[in-house]
């Protein structure tokens, strides 16, 4: 069992998921939320202490790590407070996105980097084993050079919750923008359109065309009956079709594919299905605990989060102006 001491700020949907997993791992020492009834219920369920003031919790429990699972608009201010005032904190996990704006995200990053605090931003899809496997197949040239990538992420969010989550680009788009940055980088042009609910972008389509020729298409929506999480990656030698919920990759080769390079990995036979299982949030938390212990950089670092926020702001700008926006996706290497 880990000896880490972790607390959670916020006991909404994601806070409760973190509490369940951290309780299982035996590292949860406190939960905080302004809603007294909710936080006391969560604390009782997971055998920990409830607080209605997160700063009091930090002083009394003296944790090594903090999970910030509050409404999006509060992420930056809470992270800055912790990084500035609590010297014993070794790690902060911030639920996605890092902040509502790139400006706020940069301010948080500056303070955290000065303090050398391990920071993981929970773009949890990066921890989905099916995404990890697909990225490995792409990186090892299994389907040749990616040419067209379609990202389809749709579901339903009750209108009452939308203000606390922010727009669709920051709320769910960051997952796919981070995935894109692990496949493609360099200068590109972005064009976005959206529909709004109460003045907030709630669904949108985005096209990003890199100067290299690779194209990414995104369909993001929080007004869809059901849940869809799919990716389709077309390369010069084949195609990967991902079902991110079912955790299935279908690998298909082009009939007249170029000859495979000698160092390319051996793929399963045509039409084969690769199935991998896992719980992305649990994997993110395991990475967080590991990085607190070792000082290593998490798989989703604060720089990855800033990169995703740059794309969020470009999508907003394009959707609101109706114009194409120039972007530069930084290489993660």
C-alpha cells in the first residue's frame, strides 16, 4: 500500500470518482466541498474526514498531494493558492482543463514551475489503454503516415451543469486536442463552427489542416442522446478505427499498401481486433502517485495542458469570428 497522503477539493461527479479510487488505494485523508451534506456523505462512504474549507483541510491533514475537482472557473485560483501558500505539497492533480483561459493557465504554470510541484492535468483519455495502444501503432509506423484523423466525442450534459463546465472546447475538446498534439505538430490552420446554449459553445465542428498535409476533424457535442467516443485514423498504409468506450481497435490494411519497412511492428492479421481493458482515471491517479514519489513528469504535464488550451482558444476565436485561425502545435519531443 502506498504511504502517500492525498486530499480532494470538490465532491461533484469527478470528485466522487477520485474519492472511490483513492479510498481503494488507501491514500485518501480528506475531502473538501462547500456543500456540507455532500462532502459528509462522500467522506462517510470512503472512511475519511470531511471539510467545508479546503485551506483548513490542507493545514490539518498536511497532505503530499491535492486533487482539484471543482468547477472549471475555480481551477486556476485554487491551484495558485495551494502553490503559493503550502510548502509541503509535492503534487497537484487538476481535473481538465487546467484553466478556463490560456492567460490563467500560464499564470498557474509559472507559479507551479517555480515551486517545482509535480502537476498532472487529467486529460484522462490519454490514460485510456486503447489510446495508448493506438499512439504506439502510429508512432511505430504501423499504418504509415497519418493523413486524415476523425475525432468524434459526443454525449449529453444537462443544461444546468453547462456553466460550471465551461464551453464544449475546454470541457471535452481538450481530450482530443491533446491526442492530436501527440500525433501531429507544427504550423496549421484551424476553422471552427459551433452552436450555443445560453451563450456558451455547446457543440462544434473543428477542422485543423497542418502544413504537412495531415488533417484532423473534430465533432464535439454535449447535446447528443447517448455517448460516442470514436477515432478513425487513416494513414498511407492502413487504418485504425477506435471505439474508446468499448476499448476496441480495428486494424485494416490498404489492399495496395506500400511495402512495409523492416522495423515496423508485426500487426495482427487483417481485420483483427485488439481489445485492451483499463480505467483511465485510475491510471491517471497511479501516474500521479508515482510522480509524487519519484519527481518524474506525468504523462499529461502542465505543458501538455497549455498546448491543449492554445487550441481551445483558437477554436473559440474561429467559431466567434467565422475566420480561419493560424496555430502552431508544439512538438512534445
